[in-house]
């Protein structure tokens, strides 16, 4: 099987990270309250301006990209999948990775370094633009003949749901999406049951 796996929200717990450091930055420092705790991005969660979002991520992106722990059992599970003959393709809309120049190179290097540091096996790593990732992920899954996609965003999973097998990794931003009932998993190693 060709298995596609997302990074942010699946291989790394972006939700907990944003809640922890969002509290420090927006609540403790700026006195702001959460507007939408189930939001995907810090801008949605706090209803902040785009400029405030950029300042937050400028301060906290390095810790997230380099040191945030990998999801429990992700590396071990994917190692088993690989040993059983499955092909692993990481398909990510990680910020800045499709940019040209030094910023793009740095963010691509940081992700590869983090994956290596966490002993995460993969056959291929494909970067999508942050803004157009839903359409790009759909196209990549079709072109690469992905049989199963593990992702956390409904807008990435729903267009593919009737074309390939999809699995929804749990997150606040997808828990109320009724169209994903029946394709949710509880923990990373549940992918082995599919």
C-alpha cells in the first residue's frame, strides 16, 4: 500500500503546542482570551490579527520545528508498516517549505532534521504550499496513487474520502465533522488495524 501521512496535527501535536504557547503569548502577555478553542491556527483560536499571528510564530516557530516531540508511537508504527512492505510518503503543507531562497531551504532542512532525529522512516517527502495544501494534497494523492491518507484537516480528507481510504487523526478542529465519522482513529498505532 502507498500511505500518505501529514505532519502538523498528525506527526506533531500542533494543537497542544498552540494552546500552551498561545496562553503565554496572547493571554499572559497581551491579555487576550480564546475566541475559538477548536480553531486550527492561532489566528483562529485567538481571533488575533495576521500581524499578531506572525509575531507569535516568529517567537515560537523554532522550538516547534526543531524540538517539539513526535506523536507517541508514530516512528515505531511507521517502521512496522515499512517492514510489512508499505510505501510511506509524507505530504505536508508546513509553512515556508515551498518558498525559494534561504527561508524555504531552512524550513525544509528543519523538517528533515526533525524526522531524522525522531528516527521516522519515509520513502518520499512532498511539500505543498500552506495556502493551497488541500487542492495540492488531492492532486498528489491521485498522481502518486496514494491508497491511504492519514491527516487531521477535514478540507484535506473530505475531497478524497470517496476516492481513496482516509483516516482522520483526532484534533479539536475535526471533532464535530460528522462526515468523518467512521474514518477516525484514536491513536497513531490504530493505522496498523486498517
